[in-house]
C-alpha cells in the first residue's frame, strides 16, 4: 500500500544485514567498512532486534506454506511464515510435511530447525533444533525414513521425529549415496552397504562405484566402478641396468625411476546381496550400466572411451553389450554408427535418443571439424532389441 515506505524499509534492512554479517565474518561481507560494524555482542544484539522489527513491518511481502488438494486445486490450509525465517526444503512423508527452517538473522542458538507439519491441517507435530545448517537437502526414502547430513554424520529419522541411527560419513558420501530395496550404499574408501532401517553395516567392497553404477536385484547386487589392482611384474617395464640402481635412491629421481605398483581398473562385480560375497568380476567396461536380475546392459561411446578416437577426433560409434547376470559373460554385442544417449531399459529393448555423429577437435587435429561448428541436435528416438 506504500511503495516508498517499502523501499525505505528494504534499504534499512539491507544496511543492517551488512553490518551484522560483516561483524560475524561472512565471506561475502568482508568489504563492509569496519567503522560501521557493531563493536561488541550487545550492539550486534540490537541490530538483530532491529532486523526482526523490519521483517515484521507490513510493507514486506507475506509468505506462506500452502497445501492444495491435487485433484481439485482447492486450498486445504495455509501457514504464514515468520518473516525472519527462510524455509529451505520441504519433504513429503506419509502423514507429514517436513521442512528445514533457517533464521535469516545470524544469532546464538540453533542455526536451523527441522519441523514436521500435519499433512491434513498444517499444525506443527514436532521440531528438532539443529546446531548447523545442513549443507545438502535432506532425503526422504520410499520407506519414509528421513536422511540428513549434519556434523560429519548421516542422521536417520522416523516420520514421528525419533532418531533411528547415525552413520559417520563425509559430504561426498551423503551427496552420492544410493538407496534401493531397503539398502543404503555409501562411498567410503570403496562402497559400503548398510541396512536402511537400522543403519547396520552389512558388508563392504573396495570397488569405488560410479554415479548410477549400482543395481540391486532380488539376490544379487551389481556394482560398476573402479578398483586399484596390483601391477603385474610383466607390466612394470624392463629391469634397470646395474649402473642405474643408485639413481633410484636419489630424491631427485625417485618419481621417475620407480615404476607404479598399482593401476586403476574399470570393473563390474556381482555380489551376494546378503553376505556381500563376490560372485564374479569382469574388467574393461566403460560407459553406462543398465539392468536388473534378468538383463545387464553396458552401453559405451567410443568417441569418449577410445583413446584413438579421442586423439584423432573420430566420430566413434555406439557399443551395446548384454551381459549374463549369472556369470558376467557376454550374451551379445552390437555396434552402430549413430550417437546414442540417455538410454533406458524397457523389457527386451534399450531405448534412447539418437543423433548424427560428427568429427571434433582433437590433439591430432586442433583446427576442429564440423562437429565443433554445428549445433548439437537430437534427431529422434531409437530402440535396440536385446535378448
């Protein structure tokens, strides 16, 4: 109703926030003049109170959490958000709507609050105050278990707010975790399998799983990734003449003279789902992995996986390989000149988008080809039949 008042309010709010964030050493506010910063915690407290007051003034827009009926679009309920609070995430449980609320104003005490609302009326069911702001959005599993990363641990909560367990982890483990059929897989010096309901560690492997590289079947788990293998003596190169032995002990030559003892190998390994016992392993696969208990499909693009193609800028081709889930042997292999991306397994077909391949810039052709000047375009959808 009063645009000028709203503008003045926003300016006052921005100035107060700069002073407070600068006082607490926020990275984006290091350039705020020191003479304008509060001199102690008491002055900082007064600024926080001023910010709270400014957030409550009417010229600022009101914000709500609103629940609509999916079939009719009619509003079921709405809850006004406190103006000094940000709602960062919303997760839907069976009977609850769970959100993380973060104060806009830095202050002592909890840095964020996990709150569950009744899905029928929006009333608060429970809340958990947290000492930090979670660095990643929480995840709600199909089993309605809430997983939250905080303080170097994965915290698991039931929908009633009861904490089920914690697992020591890092941010990479949480951001890359995979959940399927009641199992939780974490990347921690390989891949570790946990029971999702209890958090109990079931088994682990040194295979470092790739993104989307885990397939959980009824009795088996297939992990597609990489391992460090010992280098065979035959791969370590010829033995050095006696005159060169002294060089190996000199710091200046150690990195050159010492041959590697390990190498990274791309592997697909099948494990027993319950015990983690290794059933079979095969090497030399690249690209995407799709599948289930009945069919395992590996799709590779030689323009990305062949050293020769990458060096010459060749168009490459698509390789589709069907693998026997029982022993890892090839059932069939097909090649095609078309480009093939975003593959999906649909029964006895592998379906994806296709495009026309073109040559590209490379080490042996730095001037480029038509593929570097023409816009990439999807030509259509293609299905390959498998067994």
